[in-house]
C-alpha cells in the first residue's frame, strides 16, 4: 500500500508513500481514489490533510510506466487519473494540501484538488508540465485546473509547461501559503483544525456551491468511464519525450 491514513482528533492525515517520487501509475491512483471515496462516509474524519513524503509531494505520472504503455494501458491510466482527481476534488469535507516538496504535472493537479495548499519556502518546484512530454490533460484533470487557476495563470502554466519556484507559485495563486519546510505539515493541521470550527453541513454546502458544476461533470465522466482522449492519449512522440526526460 502506498497511501496511508492516520487520525488526529477528527482529522484524517493521508500520506502518499510511493518512493522515490510518489510517481503516479494506475494502482497508486486507484489507492488514492479508494481512500478519498471512503473518507466521504467516514464519521471520524471531518477534515483531511494530504501530504507526500520527504521533499516530494508528487512528481506526477510515472514516466517509466508511460514509456511502455500500449493503447489499453494508455486508456487505463487516463481513467485512473480521472477517478483519483474526481475523488479528491469532490470530497465535501475540508482537504488541506501539505505540499512538503515538489508538485509536478499530475502532482500539481492533485495539489489543486485540495481546498488550500500550504507549500515550503525552499527550492521546491511547481508546474503543470504535461505539454513537455507530449500528452494532453485527461478531462477531469483539466476540469480541476481550469476551475482552480485564474485564466492568466492557467494559460502560462499549461501552454509552456515550465516549473516555477515557490514565490511565483504563490504570486500566481497556485499555492495559498508559504512556510518553513519543517512547518508545512503542522500549518496544514492548524488550517484543518480551523476548518473543524465551521459547521460541517455549511462547509459542504458552500464547497458544493463553489465546485458543484465541476464535481458533477467529473462524476459523469467517471461513472461512464469516459474521456475524449481514450484511444489517443499517448503516442510514440510522447513515449520518446518521456524517455528523454528520464535520461535527463
């Protein structure tokens, strides 16, 4: 198991632990989806803190896995991305992202699924770099980032796929707060505790007002196992681009 949950006074602390970079492949993504689907009905968890391990939140898609994908494997990971992101984004409880380090590509999408993103004021990098390996965003992923990022930030992050430093991420609205690296998790816990002071019904209703149309679009896509990029998400150019990234 690569997704581990512990509890602190009504807060579920969900930690991603798939060394070395919390890289995403279908099994790991499905663990995330199962975890957050279960938290929706878990009475002992009224808020969630989502974190990574060491100095990485998540580096996004497992590029080694991607280079070996055939058509069926490509469709499998697209649908797995959709299930995971829809489950996190659609949870009607507070979800605080403790971005303990780099959040790249799918890792940045996962961060944007959170209600609030606490990041370290160090050399961590943040970016939506899918274009650099020649793949578009699965539909749920794009729905999330388009809903969470202001238009100028969205355009700059997705069109050019460049990673940015923590100060730029804060200025562009990709993260909400910067704190010392050793304080990221504790600050996320503090934010989650503050959320517990809000009546749960009120929080969920307001969250649905903010995210409802996107949550519903994502639900329809996931329930129908549908995505416009099925059958055409990754091609040989993308595989070669992924190999180039792996070789540095």
